[in-house]
C-alpha cells in the first residue's frame, strides 16, 4: 500500500486506488518480464475490479547517456501498453456465486481473456495474465513512519509492526517474453509506470504510479515547504503523464521535493546531500522522472530497488536488474537514501518482510487471507 490514499480521488473509490507497482525479471524464466499492479487496499473476499476504469501498464525503452554521468534517463518515445479492463459482476452457474472476467490488450493488439481469481490466468502468445485477490506483499511500519515526520526524528524501532499484516489487495500480474512481444531491437532497459484511467474513448487519468512512496512520503506536507501550504499536490501529481509531466505545476513539485528532501536529510543530525547553488536537491530531478527502471538482461534480484538510479547518480554502471521485486524492502532503501545517502548505517523501519513471502512462480503473490482483519486504519500521509 505504498501509494494507498494518495489523493482525494483514490479515497473515494478503492477499486481505482493504486497501491503498488512491481517490475522484475522472471525468477525462473529467462527473458521474461513480470509486471504487477496492486489496487483496492484492504480488499476482502468478493472484492471486484471496477468495470468503469482501465488498468494500464506503460512500458518504454530507456537508456543512460554514457557521456553524461549523473544525468537523467533517456526514455524513448515508443510505448508498449498492457491495458486491462473488467466486466461487471456476473452470476455464476455454480452456486450462484458472483464472477468477473478481465481482458488484457497487449501492445500488438492481441486480447487475452482471464477469469478473476483463477490462478491459471489467461494466456496468449508469450504472455500470461492474472487478476484477483492476493495477500498484500507490501510491508511497512506506517505509524512509526508518520511519527518520524511528525516529531522530526527517526522514530523507528528495532522490531517494528507491519501495518499491512494479513491484509489483501486486488492484483493484476502480466508476465511476458520481452523479445517475442516487444522485439529484440528495443534493448534491455525499460521505464515502467502504472495508471488507472476512465474507460471509454476519452480516458481521463485517475491515478498514476511509478516509485513507491513518492506521493505519500516524499511529497507529503511536513510544514517545511513555504511555497505550498494549501493545495494537496498529490491530486495534481496524479493527473500528470508519468513520462511527460506538464510545466504548469512543475515548480510546485520541485519546491515540495527540495524542501522535504532537505528535511529528511537532517533527521539523523547531519547533512549528507549537497544542494546546488539554486537550492535544488540532487535527487529532485531524478525522482520527478517517476517510473521504475528495470534491466531484463540482468538476473532476478530480490533487493535491487533504486540500484540503477544510484548508479546513475554515482556515474557508474549498475550491477543488478533494478526494478522492484515483491519481497524488496523498499522502505529501508528509501529512508537510507534520503537520510544518509548510504554513507551511514541502514535506516530500517524494523519490518523485514510481508505476511508471507512471494512465490518464484506465476502468479507470484501469496494466496489471499480468506478471513482478513477489519480494514487497516492508515495514519494521515501529511504530518502536522
């Protein structure tokens, strides 16, 4: 739930509320890439996807400019979209249970049908698709993270409490053969984002998601951004194209990130990041390029979130696949990055894994909890 309740629109309809995005090479099948989009946090048995929205993965070739170390990724204009839509509830012939069907349209236009909650999923040429209820793979001590920002000190405990323990999400999993579906000329590095949009001929973006906790942590209101005290920037940010943010609100996003990143840097009582003369933090532009970056030429790695971006900042070649695996401890990575730039001990929230670890086989996420606890109360994303 790293993106849970990231704006008023998401609060209004949990079925379009993006919770997490994961991208990783298949652990068991060479040359295949896995895309995972989680929605509907705190979903209970019987939860359904919206039949009024499209759930879309957007994939673009990316490259690192070899002659400009430390610069941003160069993201190509070619795009490969995987768009999933769902039927309304259908009464099954078996016991009168309610069923739902999904359709995933691939970049080449092929449509793959699948029944929600069928572990076999649907198959097309070089692709498998699953949609349904699974255990939430995200893990985090949300209360201590909010307390850290509220009290302006690192409040994490050596052994934290996983706020998402035993809760479910609705998930969409797409696994595909990269060369077979996208062609061998596209390369091995990709930028990936997820979004929910209204269904129909004139789609309106409802939410978008790239890296975890960009909106709810990095762009949260912590009383340090003097330029933006009224407008919830997350609603505006959700409307932006992940690969082409418009210029209208860019200065506001940059102001919020510059202020917050300086705030996080000081939580351990020392400064590890050097702002430039204009007051821009070294991470600001990189984070505004808000998508996951994965290298399918590298083998699956469990703890490689942000490694490609770190290599870019440091002017070196990356050593892992990057992206984000289901078991990746992204909160520890994020907080270590923003607090001490990896120049000190790992900053941990004290939670090291989800309720159950993921599988190395399709559909990867652990089976759902059929008797989940009451909906998790997530503290406000804005510390005050």
